[in-house]
C-alpha cells in the first residue's frame, strides 16, 4: 500500500496543511508519496522532498497547473492515481475543491474531514457539527480522503531525503480559466496556522469597537484575529476571520473568545484548541462548557485590563 498526498503550495513553498496530511497518510501503514502539481514549482518539490516520512515526490510542471484550477489538478491526480491505495487532500478550500472531482472520476466514495486513521480502511470523522464521531470503513480499492488538519500533528518540514521524480503533466481541460486573485495582506499570522487567536463575537457591537478592544490584545500576544459567524454577519469583521463550522477550523495553542456565546457552529471550529479562555458576562453562555479558563465579566472592562496586565 502506498498513499499519495496532494500538496498544497504556492509553487515556491509547501503550505502547512500538507504537513498534517502527511502525518495522516503515514498512519495508513504504507509508504507516503507527495504530488506537487504546479508551474515552475521545482522549489516546492524540493521542499516536499525534505518532509520527514515522505519517500518520493512526484513533480508535474505545466502552465495549466500554475494556479491550481480544480479541473486540471484533478486530471493530474487521476493520471497518477492507479499506483496508490489512498489519495489524501488537506480539508482546505483547495483540497475540498479537487477531492470530490477525483472521487467522482474514480467512482468511489469520498471520506471527508478525517480526524483519525484507525487502520488502512477505517477512519473517524465528525458529524452533526462535531457532536458525534462516526467510524467509517471503506471497501473501495482507492480511498479518497480529505484530512481535517487540526486532528494530526504536522510532520517535520526538514530532515527528509525523498527522491523527486518528474511526471508528465496532464493536458489543460479547457473547462475553466484563471482570471485573477485578490489576496488579503496582513502582518498577523494566518488564522489556521496561528499559535494564538483572539476572537470576538456579536457582543462587541460594531466594527470600530471590535478593532478598538481586540487589536491591542492581539498585538500584545502576536495573535491572529478571529470572529464568530454572528460578528461576521453583522459586519464587525471580514469573512476570512470567521471561525466555525462554516468558517475556518482552528486548533491553536491558545484561543481567547471575547463576547462569544458559544453556539455549536462556532464550537465546531475551535474546540480542539489546546487552551481556551472565555470572557463573557453571561454565566450560562455555552462557551464556558468547553473553556479551560472562564472569566464572567464585561469584555469592555476585562480585555483592556488584560492588555494592561500584559
């Protein structure tokens, strides 16, 4: 048995989600190969070869693969899939875009959001917004998985010495074209990779208050800023800050939730955090049920006092 991890990269660097997916692939019990499909991506392929646990890197280079168009990447995966028992994708926007296409083309079931590998054919995944864990056994010859990266420790990014093998690039499908990309630039850590996250909820009342109260705390801690869905829907924070079932799944070392009640939608996205601190004036707020430390207080008083103490 050999597992193939489809790397997420920017043609120069391997993204962190790939490292967690490599760990999941290793748990299936066989060798782990990595596919780097891109354009002028030799640097990314070389970085993939350094990942501990990887025994081979497949490098497909083509202008059609430059921007990660799902149809073209799926075709590339299909072109090399016959030699693999498992195809693993990070459960990111990119992975979720490609994996279903691959599963459909192979006529197999996709296993989504895998959080634990029990054996080569048996996996755990959350259902009902994480309120229950399903154990799923697959009889398909090729298992197509998306991996919830918070469920697995990242593999070491350096120390490996895998061989890099060039493979023929699949032809451009012609079904889609890259038009443009608007990338948010920030001095803060990326939300899903941050070790510390400060999140705010609807209780902050406005975008001005959100930034006024939480930014100093995030600056002191070197943290990323997050938000509940209610805060995002109200316009207090941008969409890409949303943490939750319909936002980003995070598991930082420290998660500070200020003015977040703790609806199940939000808890599903952050309850795997190592340490959770909740600040809320409602003693019945559900967020306290998952918090390691709870402070029943008005956030407009408590957060500035915390900043001053730091």
